[in-house]
């Protein structure tokens, strides 16, 4: 399965927001706005945690939850 579409979609969505959006996969932290970071991290079967902090965090959390769900990626948004 190719994650390319998911990676581009996630990154583009993240870049619409000013908030910092960081994906935690096991013990790695990745800036979701970085396509390269996502390529090396977003492999199937993991569960991820998303940390969102900033002025538009609420909208960012909602949009990111939607895009992860759309690509069937298991993510928990950490408040």
C-alpha cells in the first residue's frame, strides 16, 4: 500500500495552520508539516499520537483527525 497520497494530504492539511503539529510514533517525534519526516515514519500498523499546540489548535486538531481517519490511520490526539 502506498502512503504517498496520505503523506501529501496530511502535510498539506497541517500547513494550513499556524499551530505546531507533532506526530509521535513510538519514541520518535515528527513535524507533520515536513513531508520528508512523514515518509520515514508513516508506516502501516503503528498507532500514533498527535500533539497540537498553538493559536488555532482546535481547528487543527479537527482537520488532522479527519485527514488521518480518511486514510485509515490510527491516531490519538493528545490534549
